[in-house]
C-alpha cells in the first residue's frame, strides 16, 4: 500500500529548496503543493513501497498503510530516523509495542573514499569511451588504442 502525508504534521521542509521526500523518492512521486506548502504523493498507485520518504521525513509526517499480515487493523508501524540507525516502532491493536533498530550506515560519516584509491577524474576523461579503472580491472598496463590512418 502506498504512503500518505499527514498535512497537519508536514511543513513542506521549509528549510530546504524542496521537501526531503521529493528529493529521496526513486519514482519521483512525492511533490510539493506550493499553495498549501505541504508535500503529497501525486500518484499513489505507482508507489514502489520502498518507504524511503517515510524514513527520511524530518517531521514524521509520512505514514505507510501497512498490509494486513504485517500491520493488522488498528496497529501502526512508524520509523524514527537517527544519525546511525532507524528505530521501527510497531504498535499492535492490543497495545503491545515492539521496537526494532537497524543501522543505516556501516562506515563513519565522511570516511568513504569516492575515488576508491584512483586519481580524481579529469574533465577531458568524460569524452573518452573507456571506463574508470579499465586497465586496473582488466590487468593490463594500458588499453589499446586505434591507430589513426
């Protein structure tokens, strides 16, 4: 089932140029209603149910309509995102509550090497047909080139 935005909680991520849910949605379904200043899912039937928007919303304004076998009638499932993990709170109809914590990072912030030990690419490389690291991964000192006639 698709996600939905609670308009009473949503502030349209006023501190950002566009809502976080709009930025994160892989199917580009979340958008901002400029007149109301609130986000909404413009095509719920096309929702991939990845729940990226639910997990990234800083206001906790986006909820998911869970399936009956996961979230029976009257129950709720809500994420709370931290800097290193997401805490899922599952509340059953009978009031019982369970929490599950999952890490969202396996490395420290800023510790990744974007070039993977390779030199920073040059703008001229964009016109090349080869891929970054071709020689390294093919185990050759250099890629062959065509001789100009």
